[in-house]
C-alpha cells in the first residue's frame, strides 16, 4: 500500500515525501510541476507528472498503484494572486478537489489529509484563533479552501471518505541539511524575500503596510516550521487510518510576529543588514493571524519542536545560502 502525495514536488509536499520515505512508507507523487520542482522529489518516490484536474490521468495513477491514503498539497496558494485571478483558484483548487474526491470514491480510498489555511478565517476578532471561530475569508484563496473543506464534508456523508483538514498558518524553514527548501518563482513570501535580501539578491524588502492596528503597524503572522507541520500530517494520517472521525486542526506556533520583527530577527540570525522600504498594503492581507493549536496537541499529540522564530529563519537561511538559485543550476 502507498500514500499518494499530490503536489509532492512543491515546498511543503516535498518535505512530506522526504519524511514519509524516512519512515519507510511507500510514496507515490503526482505533481503538474507548474510551481513544483522535479529535483525536490525524493528519488525513492514513484513520480507521475500530471494535474489532478485531469480525471483520466488521476484514474491511471489509482489504477496503477495501491493507494491507502492521500495527502493533498496540490493547490494554488497566493493570497494576492487570488485577488486578481479568482477563477484560477476556484478551478485549480475547488475543481481539482471535486475530481480527486470522485476518483477516490471510485477506487474506495477513504482517507485524505488536506492542506487548508488560516486564510479560511479572514479577519478574526478572536486571537489566537481556534477551530470553532467562524470562517469569513477575505480573499478567493481562503474562500477556495473553505469550499474544499465543505466539499469534503459532504463527500464524507455520501461516500464515507474521512478527512483531516490542517489549517496552516505561515509555513517557513527547511529541512536542516539544506537539501530541499522553499523556491517559488516569483517569490512573494516574506521570509524567503528577507533572506534573499540578506544574500544581496534583492536591494530591499518592501513592507506592505505600516498603518495596521498592530503593535508596530505591520501585519502579524504566526510562523510554523515546515518539519513540525509535516509531523502533524503524519499524525493526522495515522489518526485517520486508526478509524477516527473527520476534523479540522489549526497548525501554528501560537505566537505572532510582525513583519518588522521578522526582519529584525533575520538580521540577527544572518548577521546582515537588511534594507527596507515602506510600501502600500497588499490586497487581501488580514492584519493579524495567530493560531491556537491546542486541539492538534490534545488530539493528535502534536509537539512542535522547531517552531521558534530564530530556528525557522536559521534553517531557511541554510537552504538559501547553500542554494542561492534555489533548484536552478
Ligand atoms: N510581506 C511584506 N513584504 C513582502 C512579502 C510579505 O511586507 O515582500 C508581508 C505580507 O503583507 C504579510 C506577511 O508579510 O503581512 C506574510 O506574507 P507572506 O506572503 O509570507 O504570507 P501570507 O501571510 O500572505 O500567507
């Protein structure tokens, strides 16, 4: 039996594949390589290049392989892009999920761990955010993930497909040895941009908005180390395979850092001065997103070990300084 990792060539998916293989699990990867990198795929994983919206191709993978469960990372995930290309997000994310669940049902595959997001909550008055807080997304990305969760809920009722939806807060860091890490083109995430600036690849970091109602006027986010995040996926998979009920968990560190604090910490970790420029607010950005992850700790027994901000930035720094051009030669 194998675990199918959809989006296993992407930043988070590739870390999941490495960890599963480390734990001697048989892994099948499907990725359309639109944002993922072939080099990020573990050599021991069986790889199919394909898009989950392509039903025939997905059926082919389920026909060829004995799939026991699915980890679903294959989605578009940029808040700002979703504001200008909403249909891309509903097509890739929501339609992709519809095809996937239909094919899982056809092949009687009953377990899925899904990458959801804090963006499902939108602007919450409750901080830290727990899973019972109402979801009111402020961008199509968050809306698409909320819809995907709803579709899973109805497919559970109709077909008995069990799911765990993991609502990530801000994922960063990399595997300590610098073999795989974060490489987006274009890069739009804060920590990689800050580190590329420290490396001299960029002149400055633009701070998107310094007039938010926060301690220093910049947005606050909760950063979780990718390795800790992946441990939660493995626990969630075990939880489902053990026959437990479908549910949603937040994954974060329970601590919020402002954009300015991230830049200051990166200056300490890298020993480099990082130039900044003040810019306008970015479309769709909620001011504060901080998680309560107590539920994942209580039910899954999740124990984040690396999610202090210095370690996250340090591990990302190792990846960026060893691979200044990412996966490109
Ligand atoms: N951000 C910024 N400058 C950048 C990139 C990001 O000020 O060049 C801010 C962004 O507005 C947000 C925070 O950093 O408040 C985290 O953004 P990121 O894109 O990393 O993750 P998101 O929270 O959008 O998922």
